[in-house]
């Protein structure tokens, strides 16, 4: 087995990377793929909370990188799905603990026993984020429909094209997908948010999915249940659609309202 | 094998008469010439013509000549018409000897100013072509060349060229043409949404760009020291 490394990254913080990483990993596992989700946000450990396994963390990613613990001591099996594993990070260390050769070794081991290795990147463009993206085969750019998030995403896409392992070794470039999160059709209609077309136009990468802004996401985070386990929630269903598209299925985009003149035009189209 | 490593090349090199160097009027005139086309003269190679020139038998004098030319962004690379004594001093200063009429030290193959080739303006600079979107935070510099981008230039990206800039997509970042001072350089784009455009140091930020041209295919040129935007 040679697992694929997927990084969820954004540049900007608070756009929904961890929520999306948890949902995406859970979605893959629900479709029968053996999946592990790793928290790269060393020092700001959150993934375990979103996944609802914070009380089961004994060893972490950094322990394994440093050789203080074995992989199977640190991996936490999800209670809801046998195919899903959580690899928490350390809350007491910082990003410098992410040594590239150590990360490479751990990812190499994970590739032997998992189909997908989903990496939840920290925000920013510093060492933590760069390390999370370095070994990626595929990147999912999590973006909110507003200008600062889009600009940061653009920056990250540029870094993937120049600073990833695939770029450095002249391999096939990292496949880059767009996941538009916290999309509110209502606010787009009012011109308070960028439309899907505006974002696609600026970033010019394929759109994997649009996740509607939803109360259920916050509820899911607070209860430690990835949103894909909530069959009623539009956001949960939107993540399922995104996972299906990622696996090559054709699915219509849902939960979108017809578009009007967007925020971007309103802001820049002064003519 | 050496034949493969050492290749001949022909360059246009300015020749300055040694006597003129000490003439203040010459320096003034030279400065004026350079002001008119700074790009042409930037790091341009110069050969010092020592015909009938007194002195220049000491290395210090060549150092002084080099310093004067340096002030005008010129690079002294060699001498011609030198007497044997002058040639010795020139060689001691690391200067090459150029024909005609110079007593050449016997050597084969003939003199080869290839070491200074890097400092010379290329005869026909190749256009730099970029086919991928230029992402935020990226800077692309086409040194001594035109720049053609066949995709969008994102906000927060910066494209710079000594020559013209063409963007066959939306220009949303910064574009600086004629970076070396070429006032003839222009910027062309199929959609003007730029943060900043500049030609030879004259610039306009997005607020100053004519709003009626926003989003249109335009070209930007420097006319009477003012940037003008015209619809294509």
C-alpha cells in the first residue's frame, strides 16, 4: 500500500481547516478508505477536540518524530469508524519540533498502512505550514469567500508550486483543489461576500466543493463529532459531496443560490 | 576539449579617448548622454584609447580612470593603442589589450574579452515567458528583457521587466516596466485591475488609475513624463 498525502492548508487562520480536515478524513473513511488525520498545528492542538478523542491522547506526533514512542502507541482509533485514525500533536512543544527528516520517516511509515494521510496544516506560511505542505501529493486549499482569505490562499498555492518536495525534485506538481468553506448564499446576494465565480476566477484551481455556513458545524465541533456524521446538516452533506468529487465522482454543487453581482465587483468595479 | 570551452564572440564596446577623461566638459556631456538612455550605459564596457596619451604608465592612473568611468555606471575593461610601458601598467591593473595597433603579447588564440561578457548588454535579449498564474507574494523580474505572462497576475504579486510587460490575463498585482530606466517601455494587459503600474520609475497606484479603464484591455505608456492609460 502506498498512501496518498493530502494537506489541508489556507494561509489564513480561522477559515475551517481543522473542521475540514476532520470532515474530509471521516468522509474518506466512511467510503471504506483507511485514513489517518494528522494534526500539524504543534502547540495549538485542536484536531483531537474536533474528533472527540482529547481524553485518549497519550503519545503524540512529536513523540513519534523524536523516537520516544511508536506509531501504534500514538495513533488513536476513531470510535465511530474502524477505518479512521487520529494522530494528535503536542500541545506543549512548538513548530520547531517538526523536523523534516522525522516527518518524512513518520509519513513513510503511515503510507505503508493507510490509503490516505490527511494533514491538518497550521495557519501562516512559516515552518509549521511549510512542513505540513512539503510532502503533500495533493493539497486542498480551504478558503472563505472574502478577499483576505482568497489572497492568502493564492500565496499558499504559489508556495506549493515552489517550496513543496514535488517542486524541489521536479516531480509531477502537487494537485491543488479548492474547498470554499463558510459560504453564505444570503450574504453573497447582498454583496457582502465574494461569489464562487469571483473566487474561482482569482485562484483558477478546480473547485472540489462549497460548504455552506451552518450552525451545525459549530455544534459538531463542540461535541467532538466530525460534521459528516450529521446526515441532516447541509454542511455535512456538502463535505460528503466534496469527498465524492475528490474520489472522481461527478456531483452537482448543492446549497447554492443563484448568483448576483458579487462583493468583488462591487468593491473593484467602480465603473 | 579546450576548443569547446573557449568560444569567440563579437561585442560592441565604447571607446573613450584617454585625454578626454580629464576634461570636465567631457564628464558633463557623458552624464547628459547617460541620462538620456541609462539602460544602454548601465555597466557598459569601455575601452580606453591611449593613442598619443601622456602618462598612464602607472597602475594608479588606471585606477583613477576606472573610478571616473564607474561614477557614470561604465566599466573599464581594457586599453588600446598602448605603448609597451602603458601596456604593462594596464595589464597590472587587470585590463585587457585591444587591437588595433596595440603591441599584442604573443598568445594564441587571440585576445578574448569573454570574462567581461556578463557585464555587457545582450545584443538581443530574450523575452521572458511565464505561463502559470503569478501568485500573491511572488516576484518575477525579467532582467534586460520583455516579460510576457499568459495568465493572471494576482493581487500581491509583482512583475518587473527592464523592457515591456504583456499580461494576457487580468493584471491585479503590481507591474513595473522599464525598470532599468527605459522610458519607452510599455505595459499591456487584457484586464486592468492593477494595484500599481510603473514605467521607468513613474508610477500610479490603483486609486490614481482612471476608473473608466478598470477591467478593460489597455496599454500604459509614458508620455511627457506622465503615465497614460489607453484602451486597446
